[in-house]
C-alpha cells in the first residue's frame, strides 16, 4: 500500500512539473515583444527576445474564460488609442475573456454612457482611459456599487477611491526624455558660453489629463533654467502650463496657435523649436510652418510623443525631429496582469506606490519606460522590435 502511495505521489510530481514547464513557456512567448521594448538599449532589447531564461510573466498563466472585461478608450482620432484598444482586446481574448471595447470619440458624456452600458452588461472589470480624468466619479461609484473593479489605463482616474490599479508610462519621464533630447541636440549646456540662443514655443497636453502636467514638469525640470536665463527665448511669452496646455490634445488648436505665433511673434524672427507634447501637435506645427514658408533649409526642431506611424514617417523625411516610443503592447500586458489580479486574485505587477495620487488615494501603479526616438535609432526601436514593419512605413499614408 505504502509503495502504491509513493508511486502515485511521484507520478503527481512529474505531472505537475510538466504542467509548470508548459505554462512558463507560454508565459515566455507572451513576454517576448514587450521585453524588447522595456530594455534600455536596442541591443539589450534584441537579446531579451532570445533569452529563454527570461522570467515568466504572471499573466501568462491567467485563465479568463467566462469573464467579461469592459474597455473604455477615449478616442479614435489618434492612432495610439486604436493600437491600445486592439492590443488589450487581443491579449484578453487570448486568455479566454470576452471583451467589450468602446471609444468615447472625445465626448465625455458618450464615454459615461458607454461605461454605464458596460456596468449594465455586468462586466467583471472595467479598464478606463478617460477623456476627462475627473469627470467619471459618478459612473465610477456606480461601478463600485455593482461590485465592478476599475483599472486606470494610461491616464490616472482622478478624485475617486474607486480605482484599484493604474497601468501607465513614466509620464514625468516622457517630459524629461523630450527635454534631454533638445538639450543634447542643441548643446544647450554650452550655448550661453557660445553666445547662442534659440527661440522656442510650447505646445503642452490637455489640462484635464493628469499626464499632461507630469510631462510639463519633466520638461521644466531639465529646461526650466534655460528659459530663465534666456538661452531658450519664448517670444510669445507663454511658458506656464496654464498658458500652453491644449484642451483635448487638439491638433487643430496646436496648428492654430502655431499659425498665430508665426504671424505675430515670429513675423521678423525665426522659430527654432516647437516643443510639442504629442505627435498630433507636431503635425499641426508642420502644417503651420509649411504655409508660413519654412523649408528643409530652415526647418525647426520639432518634438512629439507616441511614435505614431505618421510621426515616424515624418521623422524619416525630416519634418519631425523626434518622438517618444511608448510600446502599447507592453502597457497592455501590464494592464492584463492587473485585470487578472482584480478578477482572479493573482498578484499584479506594480513598480510605483508613491507618485500617482489622484486626490483621494495613491494608486498602485506599473510605469513602463518611455524611449526617445529619432532618425538615428528608429530602426532599432520601432522596426527591430516588431512595432512597425518596413511595409507599414513604406505604405502611402
Ligand atoms: C497619453 C499620450 C498621448 C496623449 C494624447 C496622453 O494621455 O499619455 O501618450 O499622446 O494622451 O492622446
């Protein structure tokens, strides 16, 4: 009898080891692409893809069969949110979940109605990227009353206790990366001694998006001194966040502002830097500069954020200088681990428990790392990581 029990026990051990092996290899397959994006150098990224010993992600083992997840995304007017929605949907469906994905078209009331609809459908979890981060408190309370947990996706949900986790990029880090790029590219540290100054205008993000102020603060941490000592000369005089933030991240408003600046403050001067917090603003500036007669010979340095396909093409042809690569595949993976945590009780991946205070609580967060990309490194970060293919870049817009 004892022998039989020992035999059964060792058989059970062999079977469970085999099961572990198969689930961890599934996890490794799932972490391949995001690992590439999170590595700090392109070489590390390429090595990480082939690293069979990489730690398995917790979400690789999730089974969300029978669970319904609501994804409320803000807009389809910018490519990044379409990618975010698709990545989340694909990853959640691969784990067996049913997904309700809706876009609010930058209309707050529409987003509220969509979330109400998801609550009525009794989703097991809500993932929200808000249009206006503080305007959802009532519907968030309704979700909480219905026992539905909420995860904030990329944009922090403000003024509510009803948010469990937050998956995002290092938003201050985005500002720092943009500013450091400008500082290094123009050698601002030595500009004063060389008697050089650069004209600059700021196009910052939406005041109802918590990310925008973080980004602005990151920019000012690096460039604030250069604005103060005149190395960066803002002829419009607008340097505060209040004066430079653009509601709903509107490309049209950025274009309008740039046209106004060029016609007034820069009627007799050259604009050297368009400090844009978003690729859409860079497109707006590009249009304004083109109609004002700027050409390749005197084109300004233009920054951006998101590495949208159009922005990447512009980086290659020189009409945008840089952008910030935010791998939405990685963000989706971190968010999925949080969905698992609230729905199944697994451990989420968290790497920040201090920075993101929504006025009611500090929300446990996973921050992905943003990377500055320009024409010298786009190949490594955007193509070699599989984010875009050469064909994507060559296709007509
Ligand atoms: C995101 C940025 C994006 C912006 C405009 C922000 O909340 O963090 O990546 O460029 O929204 O869509």
